[in-house]
C-alpha cells in the first residue's frame, strides 16, 4: 500500500476533527509499532474510532486535491477489515446461523472495542494490516503517516459487541450491531423496564430557549453529512469534503446550517426507516417529500397542508408523503401544527359528563372552541387545523370537506352494522412530531402512510377511551356480553375489523390487514439486517393489537434504539406556547382538560392513599338478561363515592374470599322455579355447602323478579338467609325489585338507604356532604320538552331492529305448518307450530333448548290505542324519537329505531302488561279531569291500592286510557314511556337431526277474562299471534340454550319424563332425537318412561298416537297418563301416579341406576312434583325432612334432576290456589 505524505496525513487528521493523543514510533519494524488511536472531538462512549472513519470537515489550502489520489485508494475505509476475518459463527459467537453476517460487517464498519471487558480474544495466528510510519520522524519533528505493517493478535483487545435477537418460531437469529450507533437512552433503567411507556423521555423533544450551541451542532452535522454521502453506491469524496467545508463555515457564521433539498429528502426517508414503532417501514424509500421551508405565514402553511392532503388521498389510492416546514431557530419562532393528526374527529364533553364524538379529542376540541371555532356537536366532525407560524399565535383553518375522504362502515354479513352510523377518514396523517436530523429540529413536519385495519377496527372503534362500540356490536350479534368467558369481545372485535377492511376495500381505499402488515415487516426486518446490521423495533408497538401470537412478529425478538435522523414526540404546543395576544389565551378553567404529568402523579398518589384507607366493598351479581348487571354497576358507582369498591359476576367470585370481605353487596335475579341464573349456580353451590364463617362480615342483598311468579326473588332470599345462617350481619333489609311495579325506583331507594347506613356504620368522614350520582337524585317525571318526534326517511327492517334492541342473533323463520292438537270437543286450543328457515341457512339447537319468539300485538288493540293519541302521524310515515340533552342538542333515542307508529306498537312496545306505578305517575300529568288525576295519584302512591287495581283488572294500556278518558297522550309519550315487548320462550318440540332447518313448537293458546271472569276477554300475546298469522309469514326468533335440561351425556342412562299439558313439549324433542339416533346411528338409549297429564283422553291428550308409536318402536319404555277431569272419577294428577305406580321405579332409577328425572310444567306443578319426590325418597331411604332436602339438592348438583319451569301466576294464587279464569303464560 503506498505511503501517504506526512504533511498530508497530519492535515487530514486535523481536518477530520481529531487529535493525536500519542503516537510513539518505536522503530521501523511493524511488530514494534504501537499507537493510541485518534479519537473524535465528540467522543462516543465505550468506543474508539479509526481515524479513517472520521468525518472530514472543511479545511484550508488545497488539501482536497492533494489527498484525492490517496483517499480513493483507501475508499475511506479502515484497512484492518482486509486482514481480520470473523471465525465461524458456531465457534466465535453462536451455534445458531447468523443469517445477516453481522459479525463480519461489524469488523468492517466499527473497528475494535478497546474497553469492553467481555470481548473475546482473537486467535494469535491472526494478523492485522495497519498504517505504520515509513520513518521514525520527518523533518520538523512532525509524525509521518503510517505505512503498511503487521500487528499480532496479542495486541488486539478483542471482538466487537453484538446482540443476538432470536425468532422463536423458526429458530433463526439476527446479530444486531447497528445499535452501537444508537443516539439516545430510551426506556430502560437498572431496576425497572419502562419499555411499555407511551412516551418515554428519550422519545420526547421539548421546547428550546435558544439555538443549539455550535459545538453541539457541528459534530452532528458532520455525522449526518457522512450518512448522506455514504448512501451513494459510488463514493463522492470531493463533494463530501466540499459539503463539510460549507456546513462548517455556515455554522461558524450563522450558528446553524440549512439542508439541501436532496439532504432533506434523504433525512425524511431515513427517519421513517429508523422509526422503531412503525410496522409499515418497508415503504420508507417511497416517501414523497414536500419542501415547505420557504413558508412564512399560517395561511401559507394551510395551503401547503391542503395540497398534502389532496396528494396523499389521491381518490383513495393513498400515497405516503411528508411536508417539512422551516426548522427551529432559537425556540421562539417555531412552526407548529397543533393538531395531533391532519384529519381528526372532534370530541365534545357534555355537561352530564358524556362525550359526543371522539373522547381522545376532547381537550383539543375545547381548545378549538376557545380559539373561536363553532362546534357542530356531531359524532364525526372534522376539527379545524390550528397552525402556528414563526412563533406567532395560532390561527384556525377549516379543512374543505371535499378534500377529506371518509369511508362509511358496513359489514359484508350483518346489515345492521350500517345502523351504527360509523365512518372513518381515509388518511392517517401524524401532524405533531418533530424531525431531528444532523442537530437540526423541524417542529412541523406532518407525514402520512396508510391505515392498518386494526388501527381503526380495534383502537379507534373499540378502545374504552375512544368510540367504545365493542359491547354494542356484541349485543347486536347476540353474544353473551355479560360473561367474559364466552369470549364475546374477541368475536365482536373480529367482526368490527372485518367491517373496516370490507368498507375500505369496497370503496377502493388503501388499507392493509394486520397479518399482511406483520408478514411485510418480517421481510423488511430481514432485509435491514442484511443491509445495515440491525433494525430498531419496539415489540410493544409492532405486534398488532389483535391476533397477537398468530402473527409472525409476536415470535420475533426485537431491539429498540434511537438512530438519527429520527421522528420524536413533542410536548403539546398549547402547553408551551408564549402568547402574544393574551386575550386569545385559553381560559384558566380549561385546565381541567389538561393532563399535567406532575399533577396526575400527585393526584394519583393521593387517590391511592385515600382508597387504601377506605373500607372495601365487593359487589357481586348474577343475571340472565343483563338487568342485574346494570343495577350492580350503578350500585358500584354509588358506593365508590365513599368506599373502595370492586364488582364481579358471581361465576368470577372465589368463595374463599368471602371471609376477607368487609361489606358484600349482592344483586341478583331469580330464574325458573326460584333457581339462580346460570352465572350464579357455581357461587350458589359453594355458598350452600359452606358451614360456617370464621370472620363476621356485613352484607346486603337486592333481588329482581316478577310478582307474577310464586317464587318471587327466591334466589335473593336464599342468599340472604344463608349469609345470616353463617353469622354474617345484615347491613339493611333485603330489597325487592318487581318487574311489574317500579323495579328501578325500588332499587334506587334501597341502594341509597344501604349507602347511608354503610356510611354511618363505617363512620365515613364528611358523609353528610357526599354528593350522590345523578342517577339517584333525578326525578323520573315526564318532561314533554325533552322529547320530540321527527320524520325519518328510512324504513325499518324488523329482524335487524329486534336483533339490535334485544342483542340477540335473530333468525327470520317462516310459518310452515300449524295444527290444533286438541279435539274439536275442547274449548281450548294447543297448536303444533312448525317453522322453517330460509333456504341455505342452517339453524342448530339441541333437544330441550328454548326458542325465543318475538310476537306482534293484536291489530285491534294497536288501532284502538292509536285512536287515543292526539298527534298520531300518518300510519305509513316513519318517525324517530329524539331526546334533548343538557347542552340543548337533540340526539336519537336508542330505545327503538326509526319506524312507523303502528310498527312500534305492534312489534316493539309492550301494550298489554299492566302499567307500572311510575307510568301511572307520569300519566297523571296528562289528564285534565280532576277525578282522573286524583284516582291516578292514589294508584301511583299507594302500593296496596295499586295491587288491588292491577290484579282485579289486569288492564292493558288501552283499557287504562279508557278508564281515564281525559288523558291526552302524545306519540312521544308512548314511544318513550311504554316498556319494550319482550320475547316469549318455548321449549323446542323437534330434533334438529330429524328435521333439519325446522323448529317445532307446542303452544297453548291463552285466553282469559279479568275481574273474576266478568271482565273483558284477554289474549296471550304470542300464542294468539302464532295462531292467527298466515302461513309463510315471518316469525323472528332466536335460540336460547338450556344446559340444565338436556338428554344425559351417557345415552344408556334411564330417564323418567314428567310433563302434564304443554309440559310434554321438550319431551317430544327427546323421543324424536332418540328415534333418530336409533334409526340413523344405531344407538340404543336407556329406558325412557313418560308420565303425562291432561284433562280427558278424548279431549286434550295431545301426541297420544305419536307416543304410542314411540313405544312400539322401543323409544319409550312405558307411558303413564293422569286424567284430571274424567267424568265420574276422582281427579288424578301426575304426582298421584308417581306415588301409586312409580315409587319403586323412581327409587331404583335415582338411587341404584344413576338415572335422570325430568320435570317440565308450570311453577305450581313443578313444586308439587318436587315435594312428592322428596317424600317418596325420604320414605324409601328412611330420611328426615332435612336429609331429604339435602339428598334432593345433591341430585340437582349432580345434574340428574332437571326442571324446565314455565308460566306465571298472580301472587294471590300462591296463597289461595289456582283460579280457572287466570292463565299460565
């Protein structure tokens, strides 16, 4: 290798900004040569750099021309690279394959690490070519540049550092050396990893009080210029050196420097390439850079940004772009875009605490309003651009709507998704980050890529702190949103993301699904390791917010570090801006919208201390419909005012925690014959098996139910009694909420009383001044000014509307067949109804499960009611109910969708159930006759008078209006005040395997007269509707599982089926399934005995021929029938047959054969049968009454005693016995 002249060597090293610490020439023998390497002025920690890698700043004289021929030979690279070759990976570093060959690259790029004590030794057989001096000294005492020489390996300190990142999916690994050039310390500390912080200090740039000092700026500028010229395939040494000279002079003269346009383009792209949190960096080289550094005013900024939006949007074919405004100078003349994104939806915080729009934008939206923007109070209003030019006060610019492309959301499968009225903007343009490059800071540089679907579908739509639509979608899908283990959230979020991708793709708007994005990032990462020995990546951000471990990035280890150029976060502009016009400064009161870090830390610290000293309260609930859950959350919010409160569903509660409770609050409904809801069964069993509590706790219980059932709130009473037996202290008397009589009002009264008692017992300070939530203080009075009815052009899809209202997966079946099963001699009717689903749609259910039917009210009842409405719209006009919020704006009421008034009264609202006291109280405001007002006030104030009136008349809303003719009701009143029409449940009477696509029902058609048989004729809503609609009419329905009432898992187990009247309905599905299994699958089940009851054999013995055929075929072993109305004979009921003919069979089945007992019927029959069975078993097993109860409880726990209870009775019937003029529904 030729020698470099000594003078040229010294000038070169000085021009490179380096100093010789020491160069000792020991002789001409290369093996005797040693030196302390030249180091940069801005020395990087833990690393020395070879002088041939140093940057060359401007110089004097004609050094460039003289050095050119020599430097071109060395190619600005350390000659050590040509001698040192890395050992095989398996010997030197890792047994895993280094697919990017980083070890060799590191030698080439970084040289040696002299001060790393962990470095490994290099074989003594290796040698190194070094630049050594051609003579000891040149004239004048100057050191000559080194010439070729040899240095043995024992003089080498070791090998370079690297970090291995593994792929746990395929076993490969990368060796990262690029991190050695990292600029910032990001997250990690010695004792705590902060990798999951949103904005760690290392990624945030604050404001400046002055320019960057030249001594700090120059080395960074040199480093960037080196990066820029190193990016060319062919070296441009002369241009490189000339540029360094220009930059140095510019910094010396002005204190800063300007990037060329090409340098700016390179920097913007490289910063995207270096962005560790971006999964879409594979497109970094395609970034379009708009140079707006000549911009002077906010208006010019706005024009640039409009052009940016138009270019990037490109009619949906999104193009990545960045617009760069003037760089920061002294920190007092910054250009800033105050928006977080160029396009963002507003968020309005209402006086009641609710948010309309995007909650993430509340603070910025309020700021815009303070600056003079006029809010529209819509859910998807695009906020204006707030632009700051040259440090001046910001100006507001409304973005022209025609340049903002928005995508309305729809789903390829669920038509109701459109009704959510969702949309999103097509352009994700980040506007508030800072571009740092070569020591320069560009504080306004909005840039965009395109969306990954989960950014919208998961984060924007589903985050609790954003639009939070997850539960609404889950409800509309018919998922069990009250049970986390049903995975309803996962299923709903997938469908939301399907809708987002489908909507964007349908309108040809660029978007990428998260699986494709993850795959592309893996390719990008591999190419980056091969190209430059590393790829900074933040695993927390790279892994998509859904599908986690089924994306490849989840299994890839990543190294996170900051390179330069880089995009940094910035402190919000309005928090640091110095106002020139104090009159425009946001008002002090708006500080409530600001989240100041120190204030938050201080407040949260105080809150933690306060909550730690508060008494702890646990609220548990069990629910079938979600009502108990709603009330439990309301109770939790109330007690949170003074206690440390948590809430759990009963199936999530650990009974072992009971003794650790301070106060336990229980809210639960009752299901079936006094049983618990499904999600309360586990706790029920655990609680009933508990014998004693070692620690005394306090508790309170509130039960929900319907007084139409004899076992009203029975499960709540069971819990109350059991806790008392265990020695717990009752905080307040058990509360009862009657579905038919002011349930929510009763709950509020009980809850407030319990809260005040708890505050007194636990001596809560300031308890007299605690402000209760609005829910517990507002009066439920009718305010006509708060409601209005408006015309709506849409028409209602009944199936979708019902699915939305009731959160069920509604199936539009059609009436295929209907036949009366009773003889013509009967005055009653029991019909067999066969429903069929649409062609191509499958309906699946199990024998014993329930079908929920959404019926319609009788047309004559609907028309009679409309005749009493003073402002009824035309019959065919679609209307929508709107409510006025506290802020004076109107929103659609979500109770029911837009529809015609007849549709609402026929299919959506309950017009047959007797009105509650609350409804009568509101109705009293609308009557004009004094007598009507006084009577209504008595009814709504006296529970005793109300109950007598209700049970004697059982009036529907039409009869109430006829009783109080001076009432002037409006359309808005009916739509707002009438309760929803609930589905009616029936047991399936068919086998899905026997008759695919069909559902069979056994329905008793209900008719009865009120007022002890002297009143008007009333009809059962659903049974009458099913008996009167035409063939092929649509019957909206859904499947409800009945896990406790299904055939034995072991078909060989014997069964006894007990069901009088329509109680035989589920047993038909049992025997049809057994027949199908026997004929199609060859499975012979265990003995099945049917015990049926009816009035007379030739009147109402339904399915008589069919059951006899089942017996002939061997499906049914025996059939017993009890007739209760045989002329000249004593009444015989099913419990009589049990005692007289089946006592031994029941004993053997239950006690010896581990068989199953099934009971289906109304609540009275089920109770009587249970008592009969307990007596029989007590007699056979010689058990006491208490032991018989426990034995029976064990049968239920083992799921061998099954009940399917239906029907309701009036409370009077429970005491006085059945009344023939009252129905079972």
